[in-house]
DNA sequence: CGCAACCTGACACCCGCCTGTCATGCCCGT
DNA sequence: ACGGGCATGACAGGCGGGTGTCAGGTTGCG
C-alpha cells in the first residue's frame, strides 16, 4: 500500500512518514501544496493524508482539483482541533475522514486502515482466500490456522493482492503500490517475491496471467 | 543453565546440542565415556544427558562413578525403547529420569526443564521475584504484568539467579553456568549483563555483594 | 585517603535475515 | 521449434540487533 502525505511542517511530515513506513506502507512526502497536487494527480496512491493548513495553495483547493480530475483516491484530512468550518468544507470537497491535530499516531493509522479497507470494498479487517487469512490489524498471516512468517515486502505484496482479490494485477501496478517513487521499474523483484510467497503459502495461491500480471482468486 | 551431553553417535549428539542451544542452554558435548566422565566430574553442570550405549566405558559405570564422587547433578538417561533392564539398573545407579530412544526433542527438553526445576527445589515452571515473573516454558519475562524483552544472555543470567533466589552467586559460578567450556574467564561480561538487566527490570532487583557476587532476593 | 571492586556508556564486531540482482532454465503460445 | 515471458536458485550488500571489550567514572571498604 502506497501513501502520499501532504504536510508543510517538515518535522511532522517526516515523523509521520517514519511512523507509516514502520507500519508497512510505502510513503511519499510532499512538503507543499503544489508538489502534493502534482504527485496526487500523477501517481497511484492507495490513500492520501492531507494537511489543510498549507502555504501557497490551500489544502482544500488541492483536494477539490483532484476530485474534479476524477481521482477517487481516499483522502484523510488533518484539521486543527475543533475547526468545524474546515470539517464542513472538507466534506464538501470530498474528504473521506478527519483527524484533528494534535493526534495520536495510533489513531491515524487505524483510520487509514479503515479507509483503505472501505475503499477496496472489504468490510472486515481480515482478508482471506481459501485457508489463508491475513489480519491487517496485527499484520499476521495464517494458512489453515498455522501462523506463517512473511517478511515486510512479502506481506505488502500479498496484502495488495488480497485487497484486489479476483482481479488481475499488473507487475507495474504492484511496483507502483508497494514501492515509493524512485524505484527501478525494470527489475524482477515482483517475480521473485511472488515465488517466495508461493513457496510459503503454496504455489496455487497466485496464478500467473501471461503478459498481464498476477491474480489471487478464491480457490474453486 | 549449562548441560553436558554424553553421546557416542556424533550425528545425534551434535543434533541434540544444536536443539538444546536453541532452547537457551550452554552445552558441552562428550563423544565417549571417558571424556564424559572427566567433564562431568570436573565441570559444573545443571544437568547431564547420558546415553547408556557407550563404547569403552559403559554409561552406567560413568553414572555410578559420579555418584560415588558425591556429584548430585541431575542425570537424564537415554535408553533403548523398552529396555527395561537398563531402566532398573539406571535407577539403581542414580539416574533421575529416562527418555527412550527414539525420542521427540520436544519431550526431552520438557523433561530436562522439569529435572532442573526439581533439582533447584522449585515446584512451578514460573520463577518469580517481586513483580517479576519468568516463565521457563515460554521463555518470557514480565514485570508487573508487562512483557519485557530480554536477549538470550540476559535471560540465561536472570534465569540462573532466579533458580538460586536468595543465594549469593559468584561471577565465576555465573560464567560456569551460562557459558560453555572455552570462555575467557577474566572478562567483565557478567557485570555488563547485570547492568543491562537492571536497566530493563529495575536496579533494585539484583543486589551486589562486594567481593562475593550477586544475589537476587524477594524484595522486602 | 587510596585502592580495588564494580558500574556503565560507547564502540566494534559478528551474525542472521531481508532484499534486490543476476544467470539460468523452463514453459507457453505461436 | 523458437522467442519472449516467467520461475527460481544462488549470491552479495545492507541493516539491525546482540554481544563482548574497553576506558573512564563511581562506590565502598580497610
């Protein structure tokens, strides 16, 4: 899962980035509205964290533009506490959730998870396929009840596939969502990690669609 | 906790050693009866695993000699399955427990734990002092209910002190029981690890007895 | 007061795991 | 059967945590 943070206060921004990377996300950080607008329009994010108090371009304007461009990426807005007007304006502009500053990183991460879950159409914090279960809360995976140890990247890849169960996911899409901006596109890491996941969870779990990508389906 | 394995079949011996080191013991391995006899007589072990089917000197003879020397180290004997005569003879010679070959490593470790626990006069698998609990089964430690992360060596040291709660334990004794044979005696690691444990569990837990060693007491 | 015992922060090494790269081999579709 | 796409084993660099060493400071005893 890949995120964008748009936050002009560098300390807070970096701190957030660290926390979210620690939670297993790939994170890009934009330090002003313009950069944020550009990245949000041109890159693929699974969610965006947007601070409203930006210099240059106002956060609301940024959000508004994205929506007008047809971007439906879920957006979580950071507002000053009790700033009711922001909240209302944000709602109108198409924000999906709010967190008031100052906030607990814990809470923000929980809401993010919920946001991404909702946007991928899943109701539960558990993603499953066959006898495989992935708990997005604890970050743990089991197969037939037995815990399976996955590394960070393996987890991200599996998690993305589960969030898009049944759909075909291209290698580029996976790279876009698992890594942040600067990553060598012509690398075969995705293939390597697919192999590693198959080795741990069984080869049948991920099917290859030649020329298109991979797909994780409910076994028949 | 330091163990001696006396086992002539090299594969099995090494395998056992690995398993037991994995379980957090310091392990010496003797591959014949003579070496076993010598080590068992001259080193400090918390328990000995003795295979009866030894070349040169018979296992029973070894055990018998130790007992005659007044060694009370608990001994766990490995016997061929259903070899009832071995069992009886072993009992007479002063063995403390039996495991029939082939055995589950799991079971052997469980019996070892029980053996060591009994020999140190503790009834339970939990060692405690004040609000600190150490579960020898799971290898986990808590302080006031909160889990505390200890490294392998920290755990061994704490565990040894808890097994001898209230007694003064010298630095050499600690080295003897925590490390295996070849270890630099004039090193200050013990001091270092005492410091580290104090930092994690509170300075009051281990008291220094100047010139003699350390002692872990029930707080008053 | 002076010495020895002990404490403790900093450091460097080592080791295991993770991760991306590469070379090679396989397999499928044409 | 051939070519491109994919699979996979092996490998090296990096990173982080654990461990032992050391130096300098502190403490307590005679």
